[in-house]
C-alpha cells in the first residue's frame, strides 16, 4: 500500500492507486479528525480524491510535485 495509516494521520507515498480507496474510506470514517500528509505523493487516483473530498481531512502537507499540488489544493483546501 502506498498509504501509511498512523495514529491520527494518513501519509501518502508516491503513486496512490484505486486499490487504496476502500481502505482509505474505511479508515477516515473511523478517524474524523485525521490529518493528511500528501508531501510524498506523486499521483492520486480520482477514487482517492473523491474520498478525500467527502471526508475532508485537514491537509497537513501538500505534494512537493508542483502540478499535483496545483490540481489538489483548490479542491481540498479548507474553505
């Protein structure tokens, strides 16, 4: 898996594929105050993006990859 589940934090590593979406959803449903670290993420499948949009975890760190950050930040940034 390219998602590391810590106590109250999710860390995304490199390419996060569709196969991670179900586990991500289940974990976020249990951890309502979770924070997400996307700094090491280089690709995020749309299924995972939908989970993040629905669960709205606080984003602790944005991707280092500038195009990915430019795509995700307007969608996931807190209002």
